[in-house]
C-alpha cells in the first residue's frame, strides 16, 4: 500500500493534469488529487516539517477514537525528495451546518478526560511546537508549556522579572479553577470546522491535548463566532464557571502570542 501511494505522490509532483490547487491555509500547500475517480486531500511542506504531519495524524486519531466528530481518514504520509506530504480522505463540505450538532459533538468530546494536563506527545499550533508534558495542575501546565515558550520566542528578556511575576500570578489564578483535564481540539477556529451534507460537523487540523474545555470555546470567538445560541446550548452540557472572563483573556493570550511569533505585524504592536 505504501509503495503504491509513493507512486501516486511521485506522479503528483510531476503532473498537473489531475490536481487542483486549494486555498485557505498559509502554512501548507494544499491540493485535491484525483486518482481513478477517487479524490484525496494532500498537504505539502518542507521535508523538515514531517513531524508536523506526524503530530497531526496522532491528533486526528485521538479525535476519531472519541467518536464525537467526523474527521478525515489518514491515507498516508511521508517524505519525497525535499518535501513532506500528508494525504487525507477528501470530504465534500458545506459552508453551513447544524450548530446544535456542533455543540453536542464538542460537549461530548470534552467528556473524554485524563488525570493530568498535557498529551501523549508534543505537537504543533500552526508552525510552532506545542509542548505537552504531563502536569498535575493547570497553572503549571499553561504557564510552563503554553505562555512561557511563546514569550521566550518573542525575546521578552528585557522584562524577565516582570514576566516571571506575571506567570506566577497566572498560575495561581488558574489553579484556583481546578478543571478536569479533558480532550480538546486545541485550535478550534472556524476554518477547522466544516459540515457534511447532512449537517454533521467535521473537524481537522488538530492541536490536541488535555486541558480546560474553555480553551476550545475561546478559539471559537475571535475567528468567526458561532453565535449566542452555540454558547447557550453548550452550557446545557458543561457549565461556564465564575472567573471565565479572565481565563478567556489568558487562553486568548496564548494564541495572540503565537500569531505574533508566526506573523508579526499588528500582533506585536
């Protein structure tokens, strides 16, 4: 199977007759491949980023195992010459779907729990490595493995003392919340959500780990808010605890810092 797919990928690199360039992402080259009346979705990047595709496969497996969302099936992945590639099942999707089905699926995903915060392996948030070492409390995990690496990349060394004090305060504040670590998508903006023809939701491009479920809710807001009905319905499954407004700022900060590191510009100003 792997050998036959290598032939397909080789054919893909040197033939444009049965491939369609896809837009919508700024990290990978994306294509729709056609082979014997079957379509596939392919991502291409530099060979050194093969680990990014491997981590994505681990995340997709975790989501699929939860049996909550539809996820694209992994066909194959590998390296060819100076490129790494990931080939997935191509799924036809609609722009709109059933918000209540999305809410229920997400709430059920968040019922998958662990005793610690983290994940079985490190993965990626965009192009940034996302550390996932297990921690017993949320404050330690989020400050040590989310905020601190992003701040370090921005070289906030001139305010090291102030930064340490801030991270300590954030850690104490988050530990007062004491959520149960649950499986989260980790990068759940609207671009990573689609809907099948029957309205069922599909999610892809995961950055999975076990965390406070509110980290997924935060990502839904700034990049295509699903609407008041979504959050109202979600609370029928999981209540939003006091202190949410401050936690939302903290969880959002992680993604703002990551965007600043990847894109610069207005995110740094």
